[in-house]
C-alpha cells in the first residue's frame, strides 16, 4: 500500500546542533540529518532560521569571512540534495549593502529558490534590523557558485502536486502574515524557519499561534526553531519543533534537548483540499499578490504512515477536556429542546422510551431542559409501548429509569393494535419488514396523538448513525416534532449516557444507566425468546464504532472508499480483520447511498458536532444518486 495515493506527504523539521559562525560544520550536520530523514521517506526537510550560520552571530554577519563561507556551505549542501526538498536558513547579501535573512530551498543537487524574511523585529530582545533588511517587494536573481535562483517573498515550491510556501519567524507573529496570501494562492503547506527564544509560558502561545494559523489558512504548518546551542548571552532557545494541520497538532518535539532533535509527520493534503472546497468563505477570499510556483521535486512513496486514527473520532479523548466536552453536548441538546418548547408554547414533552441508549439520552435531555426552565417532571410524559419484539430486560429498564427519576411512566401495549393493523392488510403474520415497520409506525402515531391530548411536542430519539445507515422506519421512529439526537452518533450517545451515570446521576439512576449501556443494541421489532434479545443490530449491520468511523471521515475529511479502508485498518488494527473491514465498508456505503430519501425529510434538531446530515444544513444529496457502482471496487482493495 502506498499512502501517497491517499494524499499523504511526509515532512520533517530538524533542530541540529549549531556551531556559531561555522557554516561548513553546520552544513555537514544538516546534510547528515537530511540524509537520514530522506531515507525515512520525507519529501521536505525544514531547519531553523539562519541554520547555516547560527541565528545569534550578531555583528559577525558583517564579516566577509562568514558570508563567503556561508555561500560555500550552501553550494556544498545543495549539491548533496536529492529528490527531497531541504529548506535551510542563510543570509543573502548584495553589493548595494542589502542583506536578507532567507529560507533557501535546495533539491536535486541545486538551489531552487530563496524567500526573504519580511517582518524584521527591532524591539525587546530583538534587533535584527541592525543587520537585515525587509524582504517586502524584493525580486532579485541570485548566483551562488553554480546555482542561479530567484529571491522573492512571493514564490512557492511544488512537490508533486502540492505547493509549500515559506515564512520566517516574526512573519507569523504580525497581523498580515505572508502565509495568509500564500495559502489563498494555493499553498497547502507553510514552512517557518524560526529563532524564537524561550520565556515562561511562551511555548503555549507559540503552539496556539501555529495551530490557529493552520486552522485559519486551512493548511499544514511546519515550524522549526533553533536549539540551545545558540548564544545565551541574553536569551535561551529551545529547539521547539511543531507540526499542525487545520488546527490540529500533529506532532511536537521536546524542548531544551542537548542533542539534535527531529520531528516527522505525515500531512493529509487531500483532506486540506477537501476542507477548502467545502468552506465557501475560504474560496471567496482573495490575495493581494500572486504566488509564483517553482517546480521543486517529486514526492517520495510512502509504504507506511506515521498517522494514527482514534477508533471513535466522535468521542472526546481522555484528559482535562473530557468532562467539559461531554457536558457541552448535553447542554446543546437541552438548549435546542428548551427553545423549541418555549417557541411552541407547549405544556409537555412526549417521549417514546424503549430501554435502549437513544431514548435514554433523549429522556435525560428532556429532564435537563425542564430543570433549566424551572418546570417539574410532570411535564414529561415518557411512554413505553411493548410490542411483539419487546424483551423483558428492556421493559424492566424502562420502569427502573422512570422510578429512579420520579417520572410517571405511561405503558401502552401495542400488540393488539398491531395485529388489527396487519389484519386489515390481510398480512399473514409472518416476520417481515411489514411487521417491523407496522410497530414503529403504530408507536409514532400514538406519540403524536398523546402530544395533541397533552398540548405537547414529540421528542425524537433516533441518532445520527441510524440516519446515515437508514436504520429507521420512514414515517415511523424517523419522525418527531423535534429530534434532540439527530446529530449525535451512536458511539457518542453511549459515551454521554455513561458519563451522565458517572458524573451527574444519583446512585439509583446511575445503576440503571449502566444497565442500559451494557444492553445489546436492538430495535426489538422481531419476536424473541423469553429472557433474550433476538434482534441484535450490530450482528446485522456490523459494529457502530466502525460505521461511525466511516461516517466521520467520509463527511469530515473527504476520504474516498479506498482511503476509508486504509485508515480503518490503522484504527482497528488489533480488532478487525481486513475482510471484515471491507464487509462493513460495503454495508456502510450501500446503506448510506440508498437512504438519502429518509434524510431529505428529516425533522428539525440541534447540530452538536462538525458532522451533521441535516438536508437544510451540512449535507445535501439527491435521493437518486447513482453511487452504488463503487461497491464493486471494495473487493479489490
């Protein structure tokens, strides 16, 4: 497998040990690092600001000896390069006395081009303007040894089909960073050669700055700052290396290392292209200047990838934000319901309670909304409607849930009405889709009639995963006045219910919530043996965690079918075999394509996360889309 085909490009940042004012020694170290990173499959290698000379050479930058040796080192180093781009920092000077702090791009044995620093700091501990001039507006042809190249701020460098641009240290910290225009002109990667000294808490600010710039520009941002062997006369440097992609930190080095440090990451440029296409305001923005793109080198093949993928991308990761993120999910849901309740001037909330995960979460949301409004639980009408497939286990869970919360449960047995309904149709009574859907529609009809009787609204319970797979009955459980779970996938539903049990519920309620979380997922529409749940959804469809993984990466990152398979193999390496993942992917794709008609007439509900299937918002797809022909290709992955 070649991950290059899925849009991955491997890039590296390095903070070599620097010998101040010794360009050839620095070039030798950089060359050795470059060679090892090239062999590791890197297509681009970035070094810090003025890495050839050292950043803190001060008035030595005036010296002919230093500048001549710097050019000799650049010539020697460029000739060592192969089909991996090397970006080094060096001063470039002219007979008129101008000197520029530059990022120099080398590949295939030559110097491809150089980009000057534009924002020259001359405040606090920085006084660069003593030596260097701004690169704004500079356009010069430069000859160093056998190398002829262009010096300009407004140029990018193409590695296969991806363009990277360069800015240098302070360029990032100013309001009109060059990277903004570079990205608007098509650069997908931004490289920053930096010499950012360390102060208490500055690393946090720097990390946020790089992360936010990558999000604002929808790009990958690679940052390399010089290490501890710069002069420490007034400042200390740490060798901080950072890589971010559209706001996400892909990797970060340790700081203050006494040895050279490197950071290697795989960037998903296809994901960045997809995000730019779907973000209309990004497409509408314009750049004041153009970007001249210079061919640089060919991307290296990637038989492996450094990327890792959480198996449950919708679920908050462990850590300090776990509880606050989960609480926010519940707060968004209850706020949406609260507003709809006030707007409808309704007196009650009517909810079908099955003893499963989805209706339990909706029930908790109802309680939260009523509590915030200062209402009593009397305004909540939970209804359980046992049918031919209802198990004793889930019916008992419903009663325990109502008892633990002090709500009055309405129990209406629908077996007789379903039999009458099927009798009118002259149905033979066999287990088929008609039997299953008749139960779902009978329940929905009762809920809406009860809402009419009690001046209320029907609260929907179906989740995002079921909508994606069409695992709901059209005009049955698919319908409601307002669906609080409409953008909450099954894996997140389970997480929120479990979190509620552990963080907010009194002991009696916590016990029943844990019981519900452990119950096998089932629509319970097929008659079962006493004490058993006959119809188990994940035995029919495959695991929800895998379907949620496919859903997230198809809609959020734009991954195609082959890429979905490739990254699912990484996420579920220890859990599912390749043939199982192919089977689940085929089920997901077929059901997703065939069931848009259910999503097209979806009731309203609150958007909770970045993935949503509302036909009025995030996802608009023709009901008749012909995309099933791609199923055949899955077998050949």
